[in-house]
C-alpha cells in the first residue's frame, strides 16, 4: 500500500471501548481459500495489513488504546462475514465488544435484514471460532446485542506470579483468548479510574511473566496460545436472588490486554473467561446472571447458555449482552510528505 492511499472507516463504541470497522480491507487478507484463523496469520506477516493497522491505531489518527477490525470473507456460507480484530500491538484472536458492535452495525446498516421488532442472528467467523450476535430491535432501532461465544473453560488455578506488588496467585481461563484473573485487592488497589495507571503496570507484569514462562499453551490450537490479558476483579455487592429464580452476581473489573491496553468496556472475551471460572467454582449456575461492570461504569450481562466438553475439558458456552453505538465515519488520508506515517504511540 502506498502513502497516497485513503482508508475509510465506520466507528462505533461498545461500553466506551472504540471499534473502528474497515469494510474495504487490504487485499492481502481477503483472498479466496483461507479460513479466518489462517487470514490472521497472513495479516501478521503482511506489510500492507500491518501498515493499515498501524495507520488507524497510531497517533495522530488513533491512540494507544484504539481497537478495530478488517472485514474478510467467512469460512463458509454458514456465516455472514469474517473479521480480523486488531489493536496497537497486532491482531487478536477474539473480541467480544467488537462482536457486539459488528452485530449492531450489520443490522443498523441493513446489511442483514431485520424486523422492526424482534431478534436477528448475525453469524461471524473470528480467529477463535464461529460466534453469533443476536441483535434485538425495537421500533426499527437496535436495542441490545447478545453474543454467544466459543466454548470457554478454566486453563489453570492458583498460578503464582511475582510482581512489583508482591507475589500473587492468578486463575487462567479461555474465553476466545487467554486471561489471568485475580482480585484487585491482591495488589492493594481498586477498580476505579484513579488506579488505572497502577493496574496497567501490574497487569503488564503478570502477562509478560506468564508468557516468558510459556505458561499458557492452548490445548488444541497453538495459534491461540499465550496470555492475552489480565483481569482485575472486585465484588460490587453480594449475590441477589432473582424473582424468576437464580441469582444475580454484580462484579466490577478492569481488563489490561495486549501490551498495556485498557478496555473501557467490561471486555466481552474477558467476561466469557470470568463466566468459565465462576461456573467451574460453582458460583454461577444455569439460570444465574453475572452483571459485569467496567471501570467507566458500562455494563455487560452474562450467563451460561449451555455446558459442553472441549478438548476433553469441561466448558461452558457464555452469552454476553451489551449495547453499541455509532460514533461517526472517517476518511483517513496520507500526505506523501508526512514523515510520521504510519504514526506513533505515545502514552
């Protein structure tokens, strides 16, 4: 791709977390005969795809916590589209907030026909598997989206990690990507805006330490190995009994993913990992609800859609509900005289 190219995007946010959609994706990732998982590897090795990703994530067109995607063909006719998720450091294996935004955009834009009132399924192939965004409309407007994720499961319990705040123990779970999870109190902090910088630092320490030790190997697909993020959690209130049966748990979390990016939403794949851990501990059962709150106060609602077995491991299929909103459309251009292309990242 030359410096004279333009890139058009459609921008949304889910729970405060940005999602920049690129409908006209680089040719390197749209060729025939590849699965979405294979396209992610191609993107990682493609100068063209990496250049566009960096252009849209980096300053002055983006920022260190920008997130987005390339639209690509699905694996087969059973899905409406395929997608490659990206951020400032590369291409991720899953993205729940992005799946919610894509479902909302596909229906709101008319790319997938939907009734004025009802639920419409948008099927999406992502690098970690096939997911479904069930889009609820009312009076012709998108009201909410529930995404049904890939099977999610516990990878490890009570794993010790040395940090600058002392040695902590983390639980590791897969929710489309691998996460380390621990109570925020274990590092003497809270899930609140004033502690974000400190939580980012220790979250990076945990991720780097576990990845350096090769402690997180996916049992079925090496492309999904490695720790993607660290989730700090705290309970907002004790579980409440629901009138229709079951219980409601209300937890707050901060997810630090990739190399120090902070999720403004409650994190969809991270919420799925939390569902797997809580189900494994017997704290979340069929019929229960997890209200998962972010550091900015946005909320996802999650439940167990079903229990299953994957790679010989007891797993759950999480269903996560949230809302997404359009923020604008952009036409980015590049001046051939600009020495800072594709951009820079400065925190």
